[in-house]
C-alpha cells in the first residue's frame, strides 16, 4: 500500500496560459516593477492606501445610507414616463386576453394527453 507522489508542476506554465491569464500576470509584473521603482516597502504602500481610503471620508451610518437610497429611488421614479389610463387599459386587455388564450391551449393539451394515456392503458389491458 504505497503512496503515489504527484509529478512536479511544469516550469513552462507561460506557454499553457490563455490570453487573459497572461494579461493578468503581465499586469502583476508591471505593478510589482512599479512598486520596486518607487522605493516604498510593501508596508509603506499599504499604509499609503489606507490613508488614501480614510481621506475619502468616513462611511455614513446605515440608516442614513438607506434614507439616501430611498431618496435616489424617488428621484429616479419621477423621471419615469408613466402610461396614461388609455394605455393601461390597452396593455391590461392584451395581457388578459393572451393569458386566457394560453391557459386554454395548455388546458386542451392536458386533456388530450390525459385521454391518450387512458387510451394507452386501456389498450394494454
């Protein structure tokens, strides 16, 4: 009962990468090279990123964000062109007629399928 050791990973991974992975790797290499040229350590870059994030401002409280969201929704809803009464009646009529017709078609297919199954069962006995 031995244990199989998997073969090592190939060293020529760059040849097997698709275009997207190659672009990601190249972007990572450019970012790393740029960071090395700037002379900042990783900790210094992280501290600078945190400082930039804090300069953008503190996050608003939850209820304030909800209120802002609802306000924006109300503003956007005012911009919507609402249908008038005649259009609503027309749309509703078309929807109801289409629903009734499709319901009748499905009902008819159901009855036909039921009769076919009953006929097959009676024929088999």
